C-alpha cells in the first residue's frame, strides 16, 4: 500500500515535525510512504529521505504559476496513487 502525504513545507515546525515523527516511528514493511512538499525539501525532508521515504518538492513560491503547480501536483498524485510508481 502506498500512502501519500501532502504538506506545505518540511522546515522545522509543529506539523512538519509531527509528520516526520509519524513516518519514522510507523515503519511498516507493507507500506510505501511518499511526501509531497509544496515548497522545498527542507531539513526534515532530508531526514526523511535518509530513512528511505520518497520526498518530492514542488518548489512553489510567490512567482510560481498556480496552474502549473496544480498540473504538476495532479501528475505526481496520478503517478503515485494510480500507477504506484
């Protein structure tokens, strides 16, 4: 089973830290964990990657096109949920 988590960013903060703790403590051999960060990977994303969690960064910023970001997000979700790649 693949579980996809979408979060704004993976800088050190409350929700980000709790997601990191959840993913690192709930290692289940039957589950593949994927995190999509709407901004960058950040320090917690690097930590997750070191533990084998797949982390995608959308690099959304103030100048990033909302439509382009939405299309990219839909592509990532289709790739990870529908096809399981």
